[in-house]
């Protein structure tokens, strides 16, 4: 049995009809378990996803062994979120990582983990995923830390709030300056 840090082979989000919303497959180069011939083509990926969805669309559990892969999944309103790993990986670690990833998404998306919200905030979802998994390796399982790194504003940006009062103030300043200049002529 080869032990490794490569814990996740794929990340999937499927909708209630089994259609792909988001998928990211990890295949580390040079890793013996990562050199699998499966998932190399889009056709193979879609066939795997369809079969996996058929097995998990109504299942009550959150862990399944399907087609030689361990699938840990969580149902949301109209989505199913999956972490796919090799059969010898630690189910508890995968389940913890998935639950905390979903918790971080819940914080970032203000409790709206649904298909439309995921598609509209795809950047947040992918950043959150990248903070949780790096090239198939689970790197963080703290939802508060993950969400804070994703939502942190860049230090070189400043927020400028423009509202009606700001515009009126600018107009008033320009009006006063013009009156001064006209008075000087």
C-alpha cells in the first residue's frame, strides 16, 4: 500500500439532472496512483460523472465506493458536491475536507449554495477550492481561514464609495471654484 499526500483525484459539482456544473480532475505527474488511464478524455469523465450521479442522486449516505474510486459527497439545494479519491484514501479526512469546503463556501456565498449562485460566483468557488486542495493535496480544512483568504481584499486597492451625496459635494466644490475664478476675472 502506497501512502501519499495525494488525497483527491477529482472535484465535481453536479446538478439535480446530473449535468456538470464544475469539474476539476487532478492527475499528478510522476505519482504512481496519478498515472491512471481513467479520466483522460472528456468522454470518460462524463461517463464516470453520469454513473456516479445515478448512484448518489437519491442515496442517503455521504461516502460511496464507485468504479474503483472513493466518492465523498454532500447534497446542497440543487447540487451535489463530490471529492473523488483512490480506494485506499482516508474517508474521514476526505469527508472533513469536503464538509469544511462546503462550510467555507457557505460563509462566502452567504448561505446560498445553489446552482445559480455557484455559476455567478465561480471565481469564489474556484479560489475556495484552490485554498482547500492544491494539485490533489488537501492543504487546509479550516472553513474560517479558507473563506478569509478568499474574501480578503488586496492591500493595494482602496474602496471608493460614490453616492448621491458625494456627487453633490463634488458639484458644489466645482461650482464654488468656478465662482471664485469668474469673480477674479
